[in-house]
C-alpha cells in the first residue's frame, strides 16, 4: 500500500468528505463522516433558522467513478449518528461489498506524527471531482473535554475557507502495509485554522455501532476463512513447478475442511488474543490478514496430520503442543532483536518440547534448513550469547506486560522454533522432486506421504 490508497478510501460527500470502511457484514459498506455534513440550514419565515437532516446526499469515489451517486438518507435504516449532540459522528450505509477491506480501526494511536488528514477541500484542486488533498499531522496537542483529539497540522497560512470540505475527512495512517483510521475531522479551532483541528476519535463510531446493533467495523475476512481460500498455499517451485502442481491443488482443496468447520478467524482472534503475536499486545495488529491466512494453512496441515478435521474444541489442545506466532516485519527472524522478542512472548499453556511456529512477512533464505529451524537447546551463537546472559542473571527484556522484567524461562531451551515457511518452502518446494509422481490417480498415496511428513513436524 502507498499514499494513493489513502485517496482510494476517501470519498466526497456533498460539500464534505468521508472514509470508506468494510464492516463485518460483507454485504454492506460504511461511509464514516462528520454528523454536520448530513445537515443543512433551513430558513423559516416565522421563527429562527434550523439545521435539518438532508433528504438526499451525493457521494463520489474519486478512484472508481465518473459521476457522483445520490442516495436517500433514511434515519435509522441507512443513516445512524451518535446519540450525543456533542459528538459530530455519523455513519451512512451503502449496499454491497465495494472491496474496501484493508482499513483497520486504531483506538490507541500514539504515532500521530505518522498520520495524514485526507479529504476534499473545496478550494484546492483543479476541478470539482479532483480535489483530493492530504496534510501531515505534526502532533497531538490535547484531548478536549468531549473526548476529541486536538491535532496540529501543517496547514500553514490556510484559513477555514480554504480547507472547507475537509469536514468528515479521515485521520489515516499507513503502517506495515495497512491503513489505520484514527478518527474523523470535525472542525478547525478558529476561522484561521492556525494548524489545529478537532478530531472525533474512531471509538465514537464504535459507540454508534454498539448503540444501534450495527455490523462491527472489522474486515470481512475475519468472518470466514472463505475470503482467504484463493490465497492459501500460493506457492511455486519455479522451473520445477510442475513437480508440485497437483500437491498444491490438493492442499488448496483440503482448506475446505477448515472453511466448512466451526472455526473462524474471529473465533481464533477472540480465543488467543495476545498469544497470536510476538511480544505484542496491540489489538489493531490482530486484524492483519496474513495472520489468518497462515492459520488457514496451519489448520489444513494439522487436519492432514491428524486425519480428523479440527473444530473449535480442538484449538486449545493444539496450542498445548504447538504455537503459531506472528510479527508483521521483514526483519530476519534470527536477528538479535527478533530472538529477544521471542524470549519475552506469551507461551502460556505450551507444553515443554512443544514447537513454536514463527510467521513473518519475509521468508528465510531457501535451501538451508538452518535458516528455518532452531531446535531446542540450539548452539547458535546468538542464542548462546542470550543463554549465558540468562544463566548469569543479567538478561532483561521488554515484556509485553510491563516495561522491563527478568525472563522467567529460557524459551530456546524449552521449545523448538520453526519458521512457518519451513512447512511449504522447505518441505515442498526445496524437495519438489519427491512430489513429482503424485497425480489424481494416486492421491491417496499423496495423503499418506503428507500425513507422515507433517505428522513428524507436529508431533502427531
């Protein structure tokens, strides 16, 4: 993802802006915006002017449309606003899954200087439908009495009239290949913006959802592994790819056992929580698609090794024998910093001699098993250095529960550590010749071989 994707998720909403979000219900798409964008001034001959909800509102996706659409606003059906008059937050619901499923809520942002205000100010840009702009957030100034964030931007000398139209625009951040939404711009502080804006935090939109029993604002791939099946076992053996072509198809087909079970990504997320991540307890990172794609492959291979399809009741027992931990990084998984994080991760419930599978965004160097596996008690120099510090009582780590603490147990002397890609890259691709004989005609022999090979790895 790059800066252009922030524009993709930003929408023109009449004279304001909004942010597109795919909720848990894959048949809907939300537009998150400021409540006041949906209201208009109505003049009365007898009595004061009032603000009333618009009958219709137009919206425009700059990346996918030529003409704006118009939708009727029906309060309580496709339009919901925060119950507090002092909270400038509203959700407009569109029918259909429009594919905006790579955006995640961030309720605990601390990196405001990495955020951008994204939207469509009316006086910036060359034409009506090409007004997209973004401005860097410099810092968080304060939290206001109503719970808003007061942020400082790099508007410079722009005044309120110049940036009119940003209302409802997202405070968005690109992080580790994801878009995080921190909140929605509500207003400038004075007529002269002076670089400061008030922002409705994303948790106010979660309150709207809870108040009205709407579909949660989490990505649709958390509903079912069905959304990930086409990406599973997407492996290639290069010029020898024909050797594993049937095995790859066989594994993809076997994912249906997981997809059709009662195990879902959101069940895994809720059950294991911080036990899914390496030395992390940041909830937004539990919404990374790669975690659940890996789990789909992991459970498929477990099913093959066990000969019995797993269900929800099996997951805790599986986690007592094996552990699958993820870190969204391209760093070498055997680097000092990474190994230190492994030492301080959560191994609650994992039996001694259990196997910890590590998944990262990058793969180890192919062709050498030493890059994939760290057997219990490994004498790898880096680990040996940690071990000596541990034995001498001088090893401290950043623990997920507190700032700094002593390591309770030396994990590398208790568990085996294997990079998850060992199960595919090394066992299948690097040994592709072993799978060349298998076709549909001898599929049962392939199943026997896979059961034997993966049974050894999982200890089944």
